[in-house]
C-alpha cells in the first residue's frame, strides 16, 4: 500500500522483501512459511484522493479491515503473523486484527513502535494529510472512526503498553499528543545517552507488563539513511546497523513478541535493494537468527 504516503513506490516494498529472500531465510531458521500474497489495495490512480486532511481514507480503511481479518485468522491458527509494507498506515490493520484476537480471550496486546516519527498526528493536526503519519494515534483511539473502530472497539492498545523507540522527527502539535497520551517514548537522545541495551530493556518491560506479549512495528526510516536509503521520509542521525540488529536480538530474547511488521521499504528510492536486504536481515534477527 502506498495510499497513506506522500511519495509513490512503497507499494513495491513487499516484492522487494521477497526478492531479498525473506521466505527462504525464514525457512532456513526452521519456520514453516506460508506466503498469503498481497492484500488487495486500491490504486491511487483509479480513486479520488478525497479530503486533504486524510487522503484516501476510505480506501485505506477498507484495506486495513482486510488485513485485520487475515492477521486475526493467522493468530487463531497459532501462526506468527509477519506483515510486509507498504506505508505505515497498514499498522492500523495489523494491530486491529491482533487486538481483536486477544480481546476475545480477555487479554491485552503490547506494542513496540520503532520509527523516526511518532505517527501520532490526526487529520486536525497533520501538516500533510498523509495517513501514514496517523496510525499510532488511531490505534490509541484518536483519529477517524473508520480507522479507530475497525472491529467495533477502541482503543486497540493501552498507551501504557506502547513504547516508541528511535524518535527524532516530530511535528509540533504531534509532540503534545505524544506527551499527553502516556506512551513510553524513547528518542535518539535517550539511545545516545543511555545506550540501546538500556532503552530496549525498559521498553520491553513496559510493553510486556499485564499483556499477552507485544507486536513489533518496525519502520525502516528508524535506521540511519546511510544504511537504509530506500525510505520515503529519511531523517539523518538514526539507529545504526548494529544497533538495529541488537534491538531485534533483544526482542527475540524476550520471548514476548507475538507478531512482526516491517514497513516503508521503497525500492524506487533504494540503492540495489539495500534497504530490503537489511529489512530481511532484521526480520530474521527478530525471529531467531544468531551469530553463534
């Protein structure tokens, strides 16, 4: 999906990840991999953009509903859902499906959101109207009802069970949204001052408390653009190659990750598929690959 983004090309991200060998590398770790193919998405050339404050909102909501149903079904069969993006608006569908699965079992879901951006704008605060800047706000119950109430309930996650890691580019109004909700936010300054090990340990503890486990939503723009150039909204000064792998390894070690999504891989902006290759490396680290 690229309906939520301001630049075209990110809809080819899943193909780039497959081309980089994701399925084969997961199978080599011992997993049984079932590739369900691409979720049906409307093409922006064939539908109206709609209101400028939330462009392509109905189409994004329909896609997220389809994705939520697929993710919930995967969880019901004891599979580990791995969702490939696409722009970050797909997280509304992924997390909605997972939240519905756990809600039916009277349990709650934690969420680790690794991203250069907070993605907590709303149509009222967004300077661009691009929905990929809004998904976390929607999951916390703030935003268009078409997205906040997929499955008929909101919020999908409690703010106290959400950790944002790697923040370094936040809009002014959005900053107030982050501060006001009570999510656990860790900026690049926190990583610089404390080290990634300390930050990840605290974040994992926060999202694991009183939950059935946590979903990992990993935006490739969290990584420094020198390592991950193929993203639509690059910001200098991001997580290093080795820090990104350490974060994935620590998440795996916790044993609490229920599911994973990797988003914002844009092959049009990439260099020889470098960003997709790194994304595959990080996915395999999160799912058990080790140096020794």
